[in-house]
């Protein structure tokens, strides 16, 4: 087993060795600017177009519908601001979810300060949006629906195809933040009626700082980054050539392994969920059991702080994450856990373990063994727990 056991694949992933390998050539040998005319520049232009082809194929898009960005946050910002600005004559109303990533939520809040109106739809206790709520929220002046494909904290996978057909039927543009979904579950932008889709390479074993926005042919959008004519005049800036090449290969590889890897992760995920829930009292699974990302486990433990679980896991070499206050830098626990109806104290005691292609069954067995004593040690120090146990006795 590795010295470090990495269960935080929703935060970022390790870059696969094949990807590091192909990227390295483009730093020190083929380093030309793709806009130049000599050989090492033109080679790069070809390589960038190959990356675009690989990305397009993975989501069943056309090659010229893919625009590279500096990651998922930029793609989300661009999609939402670019559509809002372009279609504001038609209306100023946007619909999104209360559980979106901050790249979407803070962009929407910014647009509110510029005179747009945003509806933040609630989700049910499993973190899923109800189609009837979405239908009710649609107005004549709604120009954009932005609903994440899968949630980064609790792994809930939204009914994207149904939302896509509803939006298409009503003539409303549909964007999805698919940063957690691309490379993890099958996506077909045509079949799902998706107009814009954000993705990020470092969430599927590619490099950080490179992502893409899929923009369906015929959709108008204002640029976010102004400057040169790169990306067919829509996104200025010299192309991140090594990043694009790494992203293309990473996505091609994981897509070819997808169904097998999905099944493997679902098996590990379910073993981990059951192993924790069956061995630790006062614990509950957050998110939906069925409509769930293959690698996502999110569990709340009553009477303790997620933060202290993370510190104890770190001493065992286990990397994980929580929805508690301190990690997010604010006093409130995760907006996602609050949105599914968890009271503050339960939201504070949450632990997120996200599995990926490098995790093994041995690692899952290891954490199933290590976690229960950690939780009981922390509970034994908790005055809240003592009170509950005492009350039980009398
Ligand atoms: C990671 C993440 C982002 C941000 O992507 P970056 O490439 O890190 O900017 C956006 N949305 C979701 C759902 C994410 O998980």
C-alpha cells in the first residue's frame, strides 16, 4: 500500500503517468507558439487540434464546439456571464441550484449586482432537483438554466436529460457544470440537449489549469477574455499547449476505460459506505444512494467535528475532506449539506471520501478498519456525546 492514501479525488486527481509523459515534450522541445508559422509552432497547432478532437469525442460534440479555458471556474464564469450579456435583450432571469459550486453561485451573485434576477432552486433531502420545481420557476424572461451535472460534495447526479429537453422545449439555453461528471459517468451532449458544458482536466487525471467549455453550434456568447484571435476569436490568450495535450489524452484514456472503471468504483464505494454505516453508530449517508457519482462517499457523524476527523486521518496518511467550517474558511458549514436539510451540528460532522482510478480495495479495507476507533476516540472527548449516552442510561 502507498504511504499516502488519497481519498480526495473530487478536490483534484493525480495526473496519470502516460499524460505527464506526453506533456513533457511540449515544455522543452516542441515549445513554439501555435500562432507562429515555423515547424515547431505548426506541430503544436496540430497537437492542439488533436486535443480538441479527443475532448469533443468524449462528450459526443463536434470538434469546433470545444473552447479551451484555464479550468472549470473560467468555463463556468464564461458560460454564465457570456450568455447573460448576449441575451439580456430577451430577458434577465437565470435559474440555477442552491447547491452549485461557488464558481457558478458567485458568478450568479455578481450578475445580480448587475441587474439580473437569479432563482436558486432548492433540492430535496437527497440533493436532487425536482423537475416540477424547475417548471414552476421558468418565466417568460428566463434566458438561462444552469444546473450542475453532479455535485462535488455529496455526489448527487441531476436528471440532466430531462432538464435538457425541458429547456429545449421552452427555448431556454441550458448550461451544465459537468466538472465532476466528465470522465466519471457517460455524457452525450446531443442526446441530453446540452447547450453549454464546463469541464476541467485535473478532475479526470489530467493537469491543473486547463479546462474547456463546450458551446453548441448556433449559441451566441460574449467573450470573457479579450485579446488575440485564439479559439476562433472567442477566448484570447496563447494556448496552454502541454495542458491541452494532457487533457485530451487523459480524457481519451479514461473514456475508453469508463464502463469498467465505473463498475469498479461503484463496488468500492458501496463497500466503503456499508463498512462505515454498519460499524459506526449515529452516522448517516448524505446524498442519493442510486443517483450518485461512482466514487463519492459523504457521511455525517453526530457529536463531532469533521475537521478533527481529518486531522486524525492525516496522522494515518489518509487524505480526505469535510464540509465543516474551518476547511471552507467560513463559520457556516457547507451550503450543500445545509441545503439538503442537515442541521448545523450534523453538517459540521461530515466526512467526504472520494475514490478514483488509483485507489485499491486494500485501501478501502484499511479505512474501514481505521475509522471506527478514530470516531469513538473523538466522541469520548465530546461533551455532547457523553450527555446523549448518559441520558440513554437513565
Ligand atoms: C473543481 C470544480 C470546479 C472548478 O474547477 P477548477 O478547474 O478547479 O477551476 C467547478 N465546479 C465543480 C463542480 C468542481 O468540482
